[in-house]
C-alpha cells in the first residue's frame, strides 16, 4: 500500500550497533519487541539451519516511520536515509 521501493543493491539503511543484542538481550527480556512494533514486518526472529535463533532485517520493506530508531529498548538500531529516492510513495496524500 505504501509503494515502497529501495534499489536491491544498495547498502541496508537499517543497521545494528551490536548485532548480538537482539537475540542475547532483547529476546529473553522483551521477546524482541521489534517483531511487533515495526508496522512493515522488517524485523523477524527466525531459526537458522542449526535451529538457532537469528535476527533478520528485511530492510526492503521499511516504510520510514522511524519507530525502531526511537523504540528499541537498547537504542541499538540505527536508521539512516536510504540512497536515491527510495522509500514509500503514497500517491493519494
Ligand atoms: S523505520 Fe518503521 S518501518 Fe522502517 S524498520 Fe523501522 S519501524 Fe519498521
């Protein structure tokens, strides 16, 4: 619905200061809230081939609300503007 688009080969505009925090700290303490507060389903906790939990970032889906930049309990997510003119495009607004 947001007509979001990011070029496939650009660097991810969502990064983590410490990649271990989502699984090591946020998951046991808060059940990793990024799975629920992100309206675009960008953040997922999934099992890898070994059955271990991993934190996956689906940056292509981001609708630039910046909730994650504010709401992450560890302030661990860094949101920067993507390259070019990528992002949501609401044609009726
Ligand atoms: S900016 Fe909004 S849509 Fe994008 S990843 Fe963060 S919470 Fe999700």
